C-alpha cells in the first residue's frame, strides 16, 4: 500500500509520492529530471532537458482551446536535505519515508521536500487528467533553486510563447506573492596555520544543538538563533578565561537554512580548564534560554571528552593567531536582519544568514545567504563581509546572484486570481511581497512582459526535519489552479 493512498487530490498525492521516492537534493537532480522526461515521452509531449537537467514541458491544450495564449506553470525539482540529528539516513541515495498524521504529510526524521515537490506534483497531476479544461501549458521545472537558483539562471526559455505564469513555490494558502528579494551566496575563505598538537592536551568536543532553525528567508524575522554564531560566542567566552586550541569546527549544511547544530573540537591543557569550560557552558545555557525565550529556548550547549586519536586529522591544531582569526570572524560577522522595509510595514528588506561553517586543513570556510529587495543594500552587506575577510587575510567569492522580483502595478494575472479566490472561498487573499527569494525575478529577465504571481498550499517548518504539508490546503490550492486554468 502506498503511504499517501486515499488522500485527495488523488493524482497530486500519487505524483508527490512518486517523486518522493527519488532522491533529489540540490546538485543531485539527474534522476528526478529523467523521471520528468520519461513522463513527457510517455504522454507524447514536447520537452526540453538541458545540460543542467532543467526540464521544460509543453502540455497541449484541451480540445477547442488550442488557439489561446499558453499559461506557464513553474516550480523547482530540488529540495533541501536535512536529517534529524542522530538519525542515519543517506538522502543522496535513500527515498523519503512519508507519513500521514491528521491533516499533514511529513517525512520521518527528514525534510519533506514539499518545497517544491508540491509544484511538480500539481503540474504532473494536471497534465495527466484529460477532464481538466486548460489552454496550452508550458511547464518550467528547474534545478538547484535551493543553492542559488542556478537552474533558473542558466535555463534557455526562448521556446516559450506564454507571458502569464503561476509560480508554485510559496508556503501560505491564500497569500499571493507578487514580489521578492534578490540574493547572492557569499563564500568567505580565511587562511589559517596549523601546528603539532601537544601530547598533554585533552581533546573536547563542544556542541551547540536543539535549535529550531528554518528557512533563512521565511523565518529570518522569527528571532531564531544561529548555531554557528552561538558557537563563536562560546569560543570567545572561553578565550577570555583559559588558553585552548581549535582542532576543527563545523556547522550547518545549506546557506539558506538557519543552522540548528554546530560543533568544535578543542584542546584544553588540564582539568581546571575543562571545569572552566563547563562553568561557561552552564552560564551560557541559562543566558540563551532567557535571550531566546519562546523562539528558541531549547538551545543546548554541552561538551564531552574524546579520545586523543593519533590520526592526521587530530595531530595538528590551529595556531593561537589562527584561533583568534576564527573567533574574531564569528564574533564580528553580521547575521540576521540588517534592515526592515520602509515602504512595506513588517517586511524584512535586507538580511544574511551564516548557513555553512567549516575548517579545512589550512583555512576557514563560511557561506552566507544574503538577501535584499534593494540591490545597493545587498551590495553593501557583501562589502561588509569582504572587508572583514580582507582584514583577516581572506577573500570573498559571490555565487548565484539573482535579482529582486519587482512589484507590477498592472497585473491581469494577479487581478484575476484575487477575484477567483474570493469567489471560490469567500474572502480576499493576501497580496504581498516576501523576503525569501523566488525564481520569478530571473525568469522575468528571460520572458518579456512576464506577468506572474506565486502561490502554494500551507507548509510548516520548511527546510527542517519538522516540515509539514497540509492535505486539505493542498486540495484547495489545487482546485483553485484548476479553476484558474479553465479561464
């Protein structure tokens, strides 16, 4: 029996389960891309698959509607792969374990990939249902959205004829997104030096865990803690009291996910130093539970001794000056909200998230997701990171830069969608801009006079292992899209 059997809309959840059986983390999309190509071939649809594995699919119009202008539907095939700490699961090779609880679908111990698997499921379900009346449909299904929108940036859309688009990459039912922030992934590299680790040093693993995390665009305004920054704070507090060395540290897996865990292996000279560390962590635990009351109050810092394994990885530590570079970077680097919008009350304008942190053999690597609806503010944050990196002898590289999607005053798609939603559900939808990045800005640069909105069903805690997709909301949004396509 299929995990989602019996859920409605039947075809939507059938295809959602189909694609959930295919590992599809960012940069590992070939299998899901080939599945989409096979679907198109089996249906006899025209399709395009590029070298990045983006897929464009042409779904013929229903009888009698061949002469109408096409409607574009768009979403991405990749997902953020996060696993609950302590759970052994290889998301590059293993399928999701789908579960149903009440009104929600989730994946056991991992992210669900509703962002943006539900868009793909909607598109396949519509294409597979001949009872739905629709104009010609042009599907754009991109790769690597979650790591800088590289698929949308590199895709060729010259074959498209439509100008009206539904992007299905939002997570709140009844909210029509009409603009979004631009963004860029900033990679910081700071050179470090190592020296032999003294034989009389005791190795201790320092851990920050049990944070809430979340999407660095959607949840950046929730005041949640960043595990990498908390780790830096703990290391700084320790440096004020005792001498220690850093053997290595790491935290976070995606630059657009607020990191929920960070770790460091440090070397301490004696039991007194270890006791001091325990006192510092106890004090920090109390302080952080107060500082993050009701938003991230389960933050936990703890330490444990580990064996002094004489391996290449454990035989050297960073020099004192290199240790200080690491601590300085983590203490001084900006993070979180930088500016609120002056024109849209309550909307975050500019932010950044230190999503990935790790030490290599001879350098520190940090990866930040920078977002802003004002391009000059985005550039300013990048320059801040660059200035700090240069001061510490390092460098900055920017990747996946994408433009903001600007609000369109005259939008037939928006006006029609608002009217239809009110007719179907008896209430006005919310029309807003968001701080999270969407591919609409990049696609608008490729499709002349693109008129689009972004919609989606209710999803909670995306990019975390607590991600949930509402079943009833999935149906209401699907019914809305079907009615919208009827014209």
